[in-house]
């Protein structure tokens, strides 16, 4: 790949009444530029991953990033939107600009402010990422409930595996100081609907759903031949994007066909397979999404992901640790920030800078960021450069 990551920034994820979208963007951007050992004047262009869709009043927000430093004024700035994969979309757009020779160094920020409007309005805004001709009025819990129902009809009930995923990701978040929910969940609590764990959309309970979050993450990308000017760098062994059809009615909901093709494309680019990967950050917007991702990445055959999850193959000490950050489920899911956050978390892990999240050996990291109901799929395979 022509681009490498050389600096990172990441705000805490949570609900921050006192912070605006601009505040979050500026904080992550400043941290990333400083971490790269650069001046803002060294940045050639800026990309912002941001979903929006009524979550904030700022419909034209790319240039909010320029407030991070006076030297960014008059730099080109572009917003990228691809639903919950907006962060990865911004990152890949910046990589393409570097590969084309148009820029030498790029700043990429992913950000979302979700807590400033009522919950019903958040649900409507997120629901606009569904296929409106057939799915208008659907919430995303309802959309992913249909995946869980289709999986159950073909392969058997996924609820036990989904509960294990929730428990695992909350336990992982205990090690992540930036995570929104740093508290453990009990397996029995996750398995059963209750007053504290209500059914949201059968069979998805509250413990199966990701969070309404505020937050931002940022990376600085540079041309690969300039990596030696920095103290450390993380490169891309693969960067693959696949988009599937938007309507649920056009897809087999018992599998993640678009994500499966994105994983396959990334493996083909890199010459690697799932068994080569040290850890993965995947898009667990709902626990059923992580289960389907386990199968889409080739870690388990269709219908066999339940066994892998329940047996602990995806746990911290398992065959392939998944979502050491806590994932969207417990780290949080500020929509536009998620894809960038995954790359920041993975880069720090590869460089031995992940703190309490750090694995003893982390050579290759995988990031899977997804938009909509398995519509936009981005898969990166990352490694630290010598």
C-alpha cells in the first residue's frame, strides 16, 4: 500500500453533554497531529467520516476539522458518509488520494455527536440508513433481529452465543479506559429478558445492542516512502471495500455475503488467511453481527460460529481474540468515529501501546467496519512497520 499511519488520536466514548461535534473533532485531530510528530502545516488535506442524518444540526461539517489549528485553514477538507462505515470510508478516501500522488500527508477524523437529541430521534436518524422503499420506519434493532431470526431458522438459536459475545466484550472494555461501558455483564442476565434487560426486537435484548455514543478518533496518514521520518508506523497489508444491495429482501439474511466477500478480497490482497491474524476489531453493532462476522471471516463454517464463540475461541486468550477494545457493544458506537477508532485501537495494539488491552504477541490486526445491514463492508489487515 502507498499510505501508512503514523499518528493517532482518540477521545473517550460516552455521553458528553458539554461537548459539541466540533469539540470532539478538534480534540482527536490535535492529538493525532501531535502524536505523528508533525505541525498542522505539514498536513495536505483532511477527510472527515461523519454520518449525521439529523443527529446534529451541522449538515456541512468537513471544515469543522480546520478549527484544530490555524495552519489547517485553506486546506482541502471533505466529508465522507457511508452509514456506520463512514469512518473507514474517510480513511480509504485519504489513502486513495495519497496513492494517486495528490497529497503526501492526510488527516482523517471520524466523529459523531449522538446524545444531543432524544432517543426516538436517534432511532429515526439511524433508520434512514435502511432501504426506504421497503424498510421505512424500521429501527436497526428490527433489521438485525431479522438476521438473527433467519440464522435461527436455518442453523438453530443464536441467543446463547449472542449472550457470550456481550459478556466477552464487556469484560474486554474493563481494560479500555476510553470505553463507554466499563462494567461486566453476567451471562445469565444477558440470556434472559427482564425489566433491566428488556426485549428490543425479538430476539435482541438491550444487552445485544450497541450504544448511543459521542466521540471521535483520528489518524495521520503519510506516503509510505516518508514513513522513515516518523518514530513508528503501521502499514496496510490489505484494504478491501465491498458494497452489497441495500434492500433486506434482496439478500440471504442467514449469512453476511457482502462482508464475506470483503474478507476474501482482503485475504487475496495480502496473501494471508484468517489463521494468520493475531486479533480483530469487528463491527458488533448487534451481537448477531459479531456472530455472523466470525463466520464471514472464515473462522467458522456457516452455522458453526455459535460453537466457536461459546467455546471461547474469540476470547482474549482464544484462537482469535475479537474486540479487545470492548467493541461497539461496550466501547461505544459514535457512528462516524467507529471505523477510524478500530484502526487506532489496532495500531496501538500492533505497536505495543495498548496498555491493559495489550496482547503478548500481536503481529497482524484486522479491522472490519460495516455500514447498514451488511451493505458497506471495509476490511483492513494491518502490521507494524520495522
